[in-house]
């Protein structure tokens, strides 16, 4: 299994598939450039990016705040009225910082030169799902996002260790509150169930003992850094997976990664994320073996996966429902337009069900068919309208109902301009409906239209008479509302 794709199998469609899944798609020129390379060279262009991220967004607030504890103490000692005012100011500041962080990340997805790096960052954010709603610190969320970007293609044990010591995670799953006399089991449990092994591959005793092994690891809230406090460590022997010793947190992670199920679990989840299907038992074993063959390193594993014939099978190609983030970023790349203003994109992603830095729970987003329901499908169509014509029909989704009218006025004022039809259609393309539809198929679907969709778009073109740019953007919008456009 995992036989590499041959040069004869490599073409525009195969290159589009890899770019769509390992990144966020792109205009025909980007796909054609990949298609002109040999398969291994094309995949390497995506996977072999530098370990050091390019020009990472780091605003002034993305650092420890030396006044952090003093601010908390001042709020505690303040009068009730003053405390409410301080909390409101803090919440307003945090919302603004998170809006900046989300916008900067989306910008990297849309325009950065390493799309797989951002796609992996998004995967790890959903895997180690952490929400600012509980963490309540934009710096911690920035720091975790940067961690995923730096280490997302590295080795499994290093990534697990850094996530275990990550301040946002220490708060999110309560490890910072763990004490030797009462070890908090939240992180230990989710570490095994959701992050590394899956249900049924550990015992309740393993969870209890793992929680004991993790004691001592906590958060220095003054300096906003992870720290180890020996006095909080349970120094007695623990028995984990049938092995006994005076294990600490690092020992626990090594024991987990050494389990065969760990490789099967994480490679299966990566396959489901990038391929969009459930691997067969045979494929699951082959994926895990490939991962172990490369010493549990993700970059060579992903290279082999993207090149494999299984990844390019009819059951995989154009069968994955786009996540809201994928839908938004991919559309902007295909339209060759900038992202809408930050408040508009944030509102759009909330209405579609995927707000970065605010997953619904510790399991992250369900994905797949869960992205589609009556409301979100209508909002996907409204997003197509927004990105093509600049008309914003998406409902406002403020945190508080009382702010709805104000939010609607702000979003309407910030609505983006229309896309540029001249970037999509040449004068030659405009000479016939067939040529226009061929452009739509190649750029937006990377595949032929279904017969009924083609007929509907053909009728639309004939009904417009002499076509102007507004009519052509209407054609694009209709194509983006088809069922096939929801798939990648």
C-alpha cells in the first residue's frame, strides 16, 4: 500500500487535489506550476518548508505582561462597580486582540508561501482543541498557535511535550490546578482519549496514574510561563500500561508514544483530516508503519501520504466537505481577492460554525457532514455573494443579543468591494458561454460541472443578454452555490 503516484497519473487535476487538501487551493496558475513538476517535486514544494516560520505575526501584546498579577489584584480589591468596569475593559481588549490574531492567521492562509504549514496549524488547533472562552488570554492563544506552526511537521514526542507544557493547555484542561493530594485527571484523560490513543486503549487506572505522573507541572501566573514545582510532585511509583516506576510527565509521554496504538491513532486522524475518508484496516496499518519507519516524524509521513495512489483514489478526490475556514480562504485565493475586513470574516466564520480559537468543546469541530445544515448552507450561499459582489447578507452574530443592531450597522459599513472579474475572465473567454463555463470549471471546481448545473448556468448567461462584469460575477456566485463547490 501507499504506492507513489506515477508521472503518468500526475496532471492538472491531481495537482489541484493536492493543493486543495495540503493547502487552501489557488488560481489555475498555481495549479499549473505544480502540475509541471514531477509528482515528488510538487509534493515536496508543499511539505519541505523551512522549520522557522516566515514573518510571524507578533503584536506588542504577544508577550508576558509584567503587570498581569497586579491587574488581577487591583480588580480583586476594587469596589464592585469599579471591578465590573475593569472586567469590561479587559474583555474589550481581549476581543480586539483575538480579532487581530484571527485576522493575521487567516491572512497567512490566504497569502502565505507555506500553505501546508497553516493547514497543519489548523489541524493541530482542532486536535488539541483549546478555546479562548476559558483560557481568557490572547497571549496564551497566540503562543499556542505559534507552537503548532513551529512544530506541526516535526516529531510526535516533541510536539506532545510542548503541548503538555503549553500555558493555554495548562489552563484549558486544568493541569495548572493539579495537586499531589488531589491530582486533576482532566489533561491525563484527554491526553489518552482524544490526543494519542483513543477510547478503549487505556484503563481508568492508567488515567489515575498518569495524572499522578503529571503532578508538579503547573503555571507560573506571575511570569505567564509553564513551570515545574518539585513540592507539588507525587514522587511515589506509578504503574502505567503495566509498567512500574517513579514516572514523571516526560516518562508518561514516552510510554504513550511507544504504544503501537499511538501511531495508528494519530496517522488515522491525519488521514481523515486530509483525505476525508475512514482508512481501511489495511491502510490504517500501512499509515502507522510509514509513520514509525520515519521515527514518528510527520513531514516524511505526510509526503508519502500525499503522493500515494490511495490519496488520489476516486473515493477521496472531490469528496470532502470544505470546512468554513477552507471555504473562505480557498474562495479568496481562487477569486484572487483580499480577505474581507476582520470583523466581517470573524462574523462569517461564526455563522458557518467554525470560529478559530473558539472550538465548541475539547473534541474540537466534528467536521464532515456536520458542517452542512439548513442555516449553514444558506450562509455559505451568502458568503459567495459577499466575496463576489461585496453585498453582505450574512446575519450578525454578536456575543450579546443587545449588540445585534450595532453589529449589523458596523458589518454593513465594512462590507468589502466586489471581486475583480478581469482577473478571472479574459476578453477571449467572454466571447462564448462555453468558454465562460470552461473557466468556471477549471478555476472553481477543478472538474466538469454536473449536467443540471451546467444547464442552469448556461440559461443564466443567455438570460442576461450582453454580459458585463456584474453578470460574470453573478455566474461565479452561482457556481459557488452548487453542491460540488462545497466539496474539495
